């Protein structure tokens, strides 16, 4: 057995052992009989219900694409922080996932979707309002989570670092969404130009 294979097998074994320990911890302290578990369930379900009622379904694709961007980028950052032990969610809805499903897959994306929908509909400055939301999430919501032991810093990371991740997320999500909307518009314009030409050629051969 090569040194590389031996090292990899050792890491896999430690990873499996760590997963077992997290499952045991969840069963002991964060399962169905704790208020923290149900808090995470509510945090996951409630924003999605609100989104179903408040979303502009005529723009569902655009809003959903933007929200999925927020979800993916925020999950990447949150997953990095938890796997590097910069921070921890002591209580979880799902024990097999290192980050908070309620935050990453529901609350944060929904909040940003609603702000994005409002700013684009009323021609407001997207970056100002998402910056205000990022300040709220980083310096008000997360300290409340810390106060109730729902979130814990373990190392050098702090609230300002969380705020920086939000800044990156809102910029990436907006730029990527704008790019794809631009490409969709261009494709539609080309299709509109090609269609009359096709009709014209067909009419000549009739």
C-alpha cells in the first residue's frame, strides 16, 4: 500500500468516525425532543411559505435563479467555516450536514430574494438595500444566535468576517444573474430577428 493510499484511508476513517460522533451528539442534544431542533424547522419552513405568498411569479425564473445563487454561495462559505472549525452550529435540523439548513437553504436566500424583487421592481439601489440586510444578518441576527447558543465562533473569525462573506455573496449573485438575464435577452432578440426572415423565405416559395 502506497503512502498516499494509506494517508487517504486514514482520513476517510477519521471522517467516518467524526460523522458518527456528530450523529451521536445530535441524538443526545439536538434531536426531536429539543426546542432548538424545532426552531431550525420553523426557520426552514416559515420563509418558504412567505416566499410562496409574496413572490412575483411572473418573474419566478429570474428570482429563483438569483435565490439559488445566494443559496449556493452562502452554503459554500458556511460549509468552509464549519469544516475549518471557524464556527459551529451547536444545534441542527439535519445531523449529517455541517452547516445550518434553515439559514443556508431558506431564511437567507428568501430574505435576499424579497429584497432583490423589491429593488428591481421599484428601481431602487440593489447594493444599498442588500448591504443593509447584510449588516442586519451579520451584526444583529448572528449575535442573537450566539446569545442563545445557536451559533458559536471557535477561532479567529468574527462578525466582520461574516459580513464580508455576505458582501461577496450579494455581488456574485447579482452579477451572475444579470449576465444570464442579458444573455437571455440577446438570444430572444436574435430569435425575433431570425423568425421574420424565415417567414419571408417561406412566403417566396408558396
